[in-house]
């Protein structure tokens, strides 16, 4: 459904970064999409209250199979690698990507800030699903969406996360059938969306999350803030998913 053009004087919806073609190889399997797809941005903009839930659902749908394929290929290429080794590889890759994710949009003001925190939240979701896969946990299972929301501290417990996901899924179906969505002024919608995505990405200081709105600020999030929030999320994710594996024994040295 096409949205009406913004009224005169209102900011235009954010331009969505173009997907990057997938590369070959286990590492390249993570290159499919740098940020949330355009359809997800539309959905979140129409329903900003449930933006984290929409992102978690879409991440499992789109990125879960990618994470599963990465694990299968990594296992084939590194048969002696432990689950801890694979998890560490995933963490390093996505922490580095999070460190560089600020200002990816090239857009100024509030739209650029929203895009940047959305890309960070999407990168973090991809990391969590790869960590799950590293420990042999199915990254395509619907329960991973609830895991994402709890690990990213959107909800405190899985039962609340599952309830909110059910509501978001119902609103997604209703929107597809009947249209509608957020009717508030676009600027207010974008602010709510940015705040929700910043909370999901672990950015607790609103001033830091929306530094890009301030004239002269070059990026939304400093590299330290991005990597720190992502490292903390990685630690929580590894603690959760390593419970699904037995003791990790290093592979024998080849002499």
C-alpha cells in the first residue's frame, strides 16, 4: 500500500539503504542485507509502538535461514571448531559491523537518526541469530523472535515477549488486509520509532541516540557506544545459548 505524500513542511520518510548482494563463502553469507528491508521500514513506520516486535519477527524470517546456512558451511570448512569458536567468530564480525554502522544512511536530521539506530538493531539481531546457530540452536524457530526481545531488553520475560509478538503479528495481518496504520504527524511518528529502535539497540541515552539531529553532529552513535552495546548483547546471547550445548572440548592439536 502506497503511503500519501507528506504534507508541506513535514520531513519525508527515511530513504532505506539498498540491500547488498550476497557474497559467497561462510563469511559472505552474512552480507545479504545491511539494514532492514523497505517493507519492514514501512511496517514499523505505520506501527511504531510495536517496531521492535516487527523487527524481531522479520529478522527471524529473513536472517534465520542465513544464520543456519552460515553454520552449515562453517562446520564444513572448520570441522574441528567448537561452538565457542564459531560464536566468537560471529561476535567479532558483527561487533565490527556495529562499530561502523553509524551514519550509514548519509541522511541528516531525524530521518537519518532513525535509519542509523534501525540498522544497528538489525545488525544486532543478525548477530544473535548467528550466535544461536553457532551453539546448535535453530535460528529459524519462532522462539528466536522472543529471545531477541528479551536479550535486547525490550521485554523482561519470554512470556511477555511472545504476547507482544502475537499482537504485532495480528496488527501486521490487519494492516495487510485493511491498510491504515499510524495517523499521527510524520515527525511524531519518526520520533517514536527512533526511540523504540534505540531502546532495542541498547542505546539508553536519548541525547546520544539522536545526536544527528543537532546541527554539526556527524553521526548518531559513536563507535564506542555501538560496539559496547553490541558486546554486552553478545555476552548475554552466549550465556543463553551455550546452555544448549555440552562442555566445550578444544580439538586435538595436529602434529
